[in-house]
């Protein structure tokens, strides 16, 4: 498992690696095989009636990512939002040591009870698992040196900031816009402003059943559900307007922006999430729809798309060359379906080109700001949401 984490490009500190080696992951998913427990992927432990993931054992590489962002020290008091299987709390408890303490909170009684049972079976004693709305934090255990959300959040509740110690750190997987999320580590600066000290691409099961829940829905674009689009609470789109959109006239716009092997798309996704009105949404595709030529996604079963009023544009790519070692160089393109012509696809392609010309290697900082001026020309995007505004600043 450790090898898979490092091979995926994630850095582990010696203490984080020691913690991951010390906590037996399989004890927290007793119904899974050893191979499933230690694979670099999630293990789903609870589904909704409509087959959405409600709880899971997090992917080891994402656990490693957040451990690096948290930097838990001996003696720390830690609050975890989202108890999951209890595994992450056990790893945090190992890092905090016998004089530290971890509180995990979850909204589902069955998840809380199972986490308690599995922590007890693993012999972990300095963790308390409580039932409640994680968005409210847990006042009786405050102040905390670290607060980490292992669920996705749209807003950043006041309770999390209020329950942190003055030098504390908050790590939260924040949905920027649409389906684009980043795990952001915030600390107060000398002026008392919360600024990011680190942020990385990730995705988590969203908060739900509380004051900061983040509902999402998947709508069909085809009658057989072979192609579906994920929408979020900020999207006021009538699903009926997008049903059958792929049968509308098709337009291709190629950008000249290329990616080589192992180059991440995350900065392109982040920029498009900021500048496009409808942001980027996950488009899920059955292989049969690809084979039939209905869609040309970037990946076999998935790509990112931009919904409009009765129109759709999505990202694709084509081979544009190869490296000296024979690796593929791919050019980004946009495929649009619209009765109004190619303007929608051309607009998205234009934003891709602008990013390629101006923001290819960015420095981006996030602020939790009560005020701020939206200024896209200066690279400043104020993202309104419940609780606290989030500002993305491209430098």
C-alpha cells in the first residue's frame, strides 16, 4: 500500500508513513478482502437508495495527502468531520500520541456505532466518536489544534473556525464550483485572515443531513441513461432541457493546448471552474455510448462538461505527437451540442486557450474573506456560498 501511494506521486513524511504502517486498515472493513482493504482505492461501506456513496474507507493516497496537510503533532487535539469506518481517526490518534485526543463526528448513528466497534477492536483508546451534525463541530472538545473534514464541503461553517486554537489549522475538501474540489489547508495570518497554506486536487463524499449539506444529482442525457451529468446545488438547470442534447448539431473546437505524459489537468479544471458561469460538471459515460460514437470523452467512462440552457460542451482530446520516449502528447478539444451554433463550444475552447497562454504554471491562493472584489482580469474570483465567502487569487 505504501508503495502504491508513493508511486502515485504522493509524499509521505516518516511519521505519516509510520502511522499508516502501524494501523491495520483491514480491521476497519471486515467484509472486504485483504486485497480490497489495501488497494489504492476506496472501499464503499454504505450506499444510498439511488446508488450514491454515503460512506467509505478513504483511498490511501488521499489519506496520505491530508496527513501531509494536517501535520498532526504529539499531544494535539484533533476534530474529524465524518467518522467513516474509524480508520482515519485511528491514524490521527497514532500521530497525536497517548497524550493527544481525536474526536470524530458523524450524522448517521449506524456509522458512529460501527466506527466505535472497529476502533475498539483495533485497540485504539484515545478516540471519541460522537453523533451529530459535523458542520456544527463539537464544542465540548474545543479548542482543537487541528480540524479535518473527511467529507466534501461547499461552505466553511463558522463553528470550524471558532473551535480552532489560535495557531490551529483547518483542512477541508472544498468544492470550488461544479465538480471541481480541492483539499485546502487554512491558517490565520498575522492580520487574522484565513489563508491557504496548501491545496491539492481531491474529491470526497459530501456533507449531508445538516446545516452545510451539499446535495448533488445525476441527470440523464440519454433515454437509456448511458450518459449522465452530475449537477450541484448552484445549478438551476431544468433536466428536461438537457435530455437528448447529444442529438443536437455537434461542433468541435480544437485549442492547440497540449498535455504530455503525467501532466495533471487539475489547474485547467480549476481555472475553468472559476471563469465559466456553469463551471465544470462530471459527465459519466457507458463504454457502449463511446463505441457507438455518441460521445468522445477524454477518458473511457468520464470527462468534464459545461452545461448550458439546452446545450452542452465537454472536454475531449486527440493525439498531437509524442515525446522522445514515445509518450503521448494530447491536444485538448471541446465538443459542443447546440441548436444555436458553435458559439458555446468556441467560448469554452477560448477559455482553455487563455489558460494555456497565461496561467499554465500558476500560483493560486485561497482566502476565507468576508469582503472582496470580483476581478477576473486581475485573476481574483470571489466565490459566494453559505457561511463564508471563498476567494481564489491567481498570481
